[in-house]
């Protein structure tokens, strides 16, 4: 053999077959993660159903009526959706609501639940009967379940409020936009906010006598917030009032047609009869002749000095 053709130890070794382990490891990890997450979601679905059932049982034990025709839980993989058809909630005092469909959802492991009623709802009143509420949007959210009050947001767009035949009228028959919020505060306090834009008063009512449309904003704080944890609207308000609960007015604006009223200060609470009692300092009237007024609530009426303007708000 020619020395020029002899094998050389410096030649490159033949290439080895490439290992594919590194390609399969990420896919294996992804599959394990997917299976683990799926099992966790199934567990959360079961926990959600159990908590709904426990909450309903707890309310029923305190005299509530709670029912639904069908419940569907979905939202896999990243949400929990709970849809309740023909839902009815009525507290022992007679306040309640019914809706053909309530849709709720929350992101997995999140504490905020969002809900909306796509087909409207019916608000039941212990005195006065039902009110059918429809709109282009009826939605809200709840979080901070362990706070008092929890963080609650309610919103409605293009609302129509229509009592059925035989039911008592409501002050407003339509609202272009409604917003309501509650927030917890320090030292056992809570806060609430209500805004009504372009409300249409019922013909012949006291608001219609002031003018239309009606715009309203109120920002209040209240003490003894933890007393509201008693199940039932009437029981909560009564327990709160007996604990010394009162509402402090932070800001109030009422505009009805050409008349405008601004609340300056005041403290309110609730009597055992359910009527609001207390006093508000109000400035307002026709724009050209505003006046400072002391609006008092007592004996079931709203009074301006010795003159009874109308019945006081009755909360139960």
C-alpha cells in the first residue's frame, strides 16, 4: 500500500446519529403541564359548585328562597363560567330578584366575579310588587368577599323600569346610565356611590313636578359596616341601626329640569319602621334663586320646616 493511501489518525470520525431526547423533553413538559392544569381546573370546577351549593344552603337556613332551574359550569382552560337559568333570590323581608339567565365568570384563581343578565331581570318589592328591568346592558362585579362591605360594582345602560299591572309605580321609568359601587374602608367604615344619568320620572310623581330629565349623584360613608353581615336586607339594616349605624353625606347633586340641589352635610339612619330618619343640609332650587334648606326625615315623612313634602324613603 502506498504510504499516501494509508489511513490517517487525523481524519474526522464518521458523524453519529443525532440524539432526539432534547427535542422531546419540552413537549413532554408541556404535556405534563397541560394534564396538571386540566386536573387543577376540574378540581376548581368541583369547588365552585360546592361553594355555590353551600352558599345557597346557608341563605336558605336564614329564611331566603334560592332556586335555579339549571346550572352549567364551564370556561376551560383559563376561566370559570357559571350560568344559572331561571334564578330566583328572595330575602326574608320580601326583597328579591328573578332573571331568566344570569351569566357569571372569573379567571381561574381570581377573586373577582363578573356577572350580567342578558335577558333583563325582575326586582321584587315587599310593598309595591314587582318591577321589570330591561336594558342594553345589566352587569356587575364582586370581589373582596371577606371585607365588609365587599367591593361591588353595578352598571346599567338604557334601562327601562316597568311595574306590571297592579304593581305600584316607581319614581323613574327609564335611566340612560346607572352606576353604583360599594367599597370597604378603615375603622369598620364603608363607602357607597350612586349615579343616575338622564332619568325619566314617572308622570305625576314628585320628581316630575321638579322637572326632567333627572341627574343624580351621591357619595356617602357609613360606620359599623360589619353589622351588615347579618343575612337578609331587613335584618342587616335593623342590626346596623341598633349598633349605632349612620350614613354621612360626602357629596350629593340632584338636577331635575331647571332646578338643581346640592347636599352640603347630613347624617341619616333607619328607624325600626324602615323609614329613613335624620337631616340633610341642602342648597338649591331654581338657578336664579337658590336657597339653603334643612331637609328633615322623621315620622315617615320628608319635611321642610313644618311642611311635609312627601313620604320618607322606606327601605323595608
